[in-house]
């Protein structure tokens, strides 16, 4: 969801994957949607969260400091805030998850 100066994104991460990768958009049981993201780092001492932030920042072309975990620090389902041009970030995200 793009909101002017930032975008909010719900992701469901899978740690300890063979490589970092964007997956598809998943329908959650409560009716919301989340982007599936595979992360190579294990969920130990915040390693998976740090790698998720770095991966999203690189993929979306923003600084690491612009990507923060707004909710879900210890769970697989996370709410991510990405500061910057919200509509531009949303467009880059759509391009990153579009089928090749």
C-alpha cells in the first residue's frame, strides 16, 4: 500500500532458503495478502531480519535505512515500512514480482 512518502508491505518470510528470492502474493486466512519472500539466513539473532531488509532495499533500489520492520519482528509474517516515494516503490515492487 503506497501512502505518499512511504509504502507498507506485508511479507511472509521463509528463512534458511537456498537463496534470497521474491515469491508470489499469498492470500492469508484472514483475507489479507502477503508477499512470500525466501531468505537464505537462519532465524537466529536477527540474521533473517537483517537479510530481509538488505534484500528488499537492494531489490527496490532504496537505502537500507529506508526499510524497517514495523511489526512482526519475531514472526514469519512481518509488516515492512519502506520510506521514499510510495507510488514509485509500489511500481518497482510490482515489477520485481511480475512473472518473467
